[in-house]
């Protein structure tokens, strides 16, 4: 299709109500292990499941997500007994996905959690900690991030978190340890002065943070239920041989550790240009779990970041080039950031093409936005770019996002997500699923 035909195709495509999942309750979207960890712009599992219903007809299929985030695609694939591979540059995403996709025997996990909680009670009841050896009781506070930790946490919370971390580091079963790390990572926001209503790093000096031990107890009990439910749905052959079915990495979406022609279906949602700075949004977890030595360098590896270094690479999509040109005219720096974003995505689509089997499909979920008055037609540009990578444009789904599921709005001036009351335009009342076929 020519660029004009693509633009027309998008204009003519009506909203398909079957893809809104209007009736979904939080208990549906947070079922199984999906409620382990919050994650900005995460999928609802129902969307992923519906795509699998449409395109997967055999029980031995292989599913991939190059931007796996909190692992919605990966968990859904594992729940169906399929092979799941994925990557994300964000180390928090890797940790969360691995834990969410690993079903643990419920009785056994319950015992380990009980033990863990009783150790926490001991140090809560007895601040001297006589039941512990000195090394266990010593709070493990990552020294090199002390300044950032003190920026976000009161002294008491910091010390309690350090003791919880010390207990987790003592856990010898890796799957159980990852389960605890995810619980800790999830509660960090509640225990800090990070504004509870903000996704972005904003301090709320009036906030009364929840004591870490209370927060983690409550969250572990929720996670235990999620694990038990997930354990019951994952087929036995997968539980017995999980390493064969689950391949998740921390690496770039442009170079996955996945063989050529091996994947049946890709279901993914990319980052957006200069919208969420994922490295910054997960900084509490990154500093506590010591996931990055150099935060500045870490940020640059994320697609869509404004910390990007520009290289001499060419943009192939005409639609993307027109957007860049319009933006450069208004704001050169922003224009260059958008250009870097579309070029990065071009390389991701090439990689998608490489790993898919002939007859396989990629499904990219993406919304459009407005930035400094310029229409950023991500979806149309993605469609054209997929063609450049060798895909045939197979199907376009336009879906409404019920605001109760994704109640975020974008600020029209900056294009960044903002809280509902502050934003002056709705984020994604609709979004697209652009589907490419490797013939
Ligand atoms: C919209 S989120 C994906 C959310 C996911 N669908 C879910 O359900 O949680 C986009 C993801 O892209 C990741 N990302 C950004 N740059 C990347 C890169 N160069 N390679 C791989 N992943 C990257 C971000 O860390 C983020 O997790």
C-alpha cells in the first residue's frame, strides 16, 4: 500500500466494539499473576487472549513479545501451554515477567511466605533482632544509591526495607526469591514519598507512607492467591519443563536471542516517543534492587527516550518523515527525538520479520497522539514501516479503550501522560492493532 492508501485505510476503519472489553472488571484484568506489579501502559490480558484465539490454532505454537514490559503476553502464552519468548531493556520488566510466568507449587510457596513473614514479625517486634545472626539483621541498603534512597524514603522505612532486602537475599530458592523481589519492588512506591497518584517521579511531602512490613505482608497475601490460581491453569507439561517454554531476556528489542523463522505470533505494544521514561519511572526498584550502575547510560538504551544519542541512520517511512519534518519546523530537538524513535522501531520490525515463521503474524498495539500541535500518527507510520521490513499489511483493528481501564490523558503541549484533572486532551480514546503477515 502507498502512504496515501495507508492513511485512507486508517480513516475508513471503524471502531470494532468486540475489542473494547467493556465488561472487564479489575478482577478480570488482574487475574492470575497479572496483579503482581503495576506497570505503565500494560496490556489487559483479554486483548492478548483474543488475539491468540484469532491466530493460534495449534498447541505447540510459539509467541513472542519484544517489549514484554510486565509480561502480559508471556503469562498468557504460558497459561495456554505455549512457548513464550520476549525481551525488555528494563531490568524491572524482566524480573516481573519471570516471576509472573513462573508457577510455584502453592503449598510450598505458602510455607516459604509464612517463614518469611514470621522473620519480618520478629524484627518488627524486637528491634534488637536477637533471633537473627548479625549479618541477617543488618539492613542491606545499596550504598551507591544512598542519596536517591534518602530522597524518597524516611529513615525508618529505609532501614526496614533494608532488613526485608537482607531476608530476601538470604532466600536460596530462586523462584521464591524472585517472587519476594517482585513483592518488594511493587510496594516501594507505597512506602516512599513518591506521590501515589502520579506515575512520574514526583514527591509528595504530605504523604504518609505505609510501613514496609505492613505493605509487603498485604501484597504477598494477594500474590499468593494469584499464584495458586495461575498454577491451576498452567498445563502440567509446562510446569514440569518451564525452561523449555519460557525464554525471557533483558536485551534490546532490536536483537533478540530467538532463532530465525521460529515464532508464530508476536503480540506487543511499543514505548511511545518521549512519553514515559521507563528508566525513571522504575527508579525506586532500580536503586533498591541495584539494577543499574549508571542511571544516565541506562536511560539511553530505552526506545522513545529523550536521552537518546542521534546516529546517522535513515528513515524509510514517508508518513514518519512527514511527521518529523512538521515537528522539526516547530521544535528541532523534539523532531530529532521523533526521528530516532521511528528509526529504532524500523529496526525492531526488521527483527520481528527475522524471527517469525513464514505465515506468522506480528500484532502491534499502538495509539496516536498530538505533540506541540503536531499529529503523531504512530500507527500509520508503523504500518508503513512494517511494509518496509517485508510484512504484508494483513488487518487493522481500531479499538476503544474504556476509560476505566486506561484512565490516562495526555497533556496537549508536552504530549506526556498527565493526571486526568490536569490534562486537556484524552490519551487514547482509541488505539490500533496493526497486524503484519510474513508471507
Ligand atoms: C508499553 S510498554 C509494554 C507493556 C507490556 N505490553 C505489558 O503488558 O506490560 C513498552 C516497553 O518497552 C520497553 N522498551 C523500551 N525500549 C526498549 C528497547 N530498546 N528494547 C526492549 N524493550 C524496550 C520499556 O521498558 C517498556 O517496558
